[in-house]
């Protein structure tokens, strides 16, 4: 199966990505850009959500409208995924948020789970896994694995930058999960960082770099 990779061609995304990548961008601006890019990517990632009809009374009469018929869960991968939640919530305020904590082992680059508390069975119809960076793809693949085990049926990944090899690795594990991204970079360095990328998203969001 060919990986389902959607890289936003939108000019606003392109413009904001240049600012986000810039090493001179301070944490306050960086957080703002992550929020804004998350909104734009989520707009694209949710284009196929089911809706149902309803009738609304306007000041002048009745109008046939539509409302969302699916419950959406946001699953930020700690830490950096947290920076995307506020933006997505601003357009989907009723979305549930379920956190998954994964950190990469610095030597092996393998993800280590340190937090996942999910209810006994899925409470949502669609999960959006949020993480700005998909480097080796290990963290994203592990998070989707946790959600699958939980029983989640429809899962989408919303990231910001992915590496080509990370996409390959992720899609081998989860070929049916589409990826919504702002950019794909070609190269991973020895420390597993995306090059040119934007550095460590968690550190830049939380001012810990
Ligand atoms: C970074 C990033 C992703 C992961 C990507 O998190 O935010 O979660 O690495 O790498 P992978 O695709 O190779 O798994 P990190 O583990 O540094 O933790 P942090 O968000 O707490 O800084």
C-alpha cells in the first residue's frame, strides 16, 4: 500500500513554516506558529468527517444545516504534541484529549512509553495523533499501536515535519493511517534529528533547549 501522505500546499502553511524553522524565532512566537499551523493542517485532516443534517431557526426562518456526526479524540504525544492541542481545540472545542507519553532512548532512538491512560474502550470515532516531528517514525508508530490495542478504528496522524525514512517506517507498520504534514525533509542526522528540520520541537516549545 502506498503511504497516504498529505503535505499541505497552502501558502499560509508555507509562510508559517519558514518562520517556524528560523533559529531566531523565540519560544513565544514558536508556540504561536505551532498552534496556527496545527489549525491549518487539522482543517485538511478533517475534510472527510461525517456530518448529519439538522434544521436551524435563523431570525428569518428555517435553514437546513449539517453538524459533525463523529466524536473526535486528540492524542498528543508528550511533550511536543501538547503544543498542537490548543490550536486544534480552537476549531474543535468538543474534542476529547488523551495523552500518550513517549520519549526516545538517546542511544537506540527507540520510543519508551512512560504515560498512557486511556478509558477501557474507545470513546471516540476518530483519533488525531498529534506530534510536530516524525523523525525515525518510531514514536508515531508506537502511539498508533497503543491506540489500535485500545480498539481505535480510525486514526490519522497530524504532524508538522516528517523525514522520508520516518514516513517509510511508519507506513510499513500502519499503512492505513494517513499522515497530514506541512513538510517532508530528506535527511536524519546521527542523533535522529530531522535536517534541516527546526531543531528539537519540544525544547523550542517549552524553552528548554
Ligand atoms: C521527539 C518528537 C517526537 C519524536 C520523534 O520527541 O517530539 O515525539 O521525538 O522521533 P521519532 O520519530 O524518531 O520517534 P522526544 O522523544 O525528543 O521527546 P519530547 O517531545 O519530550 O522532547
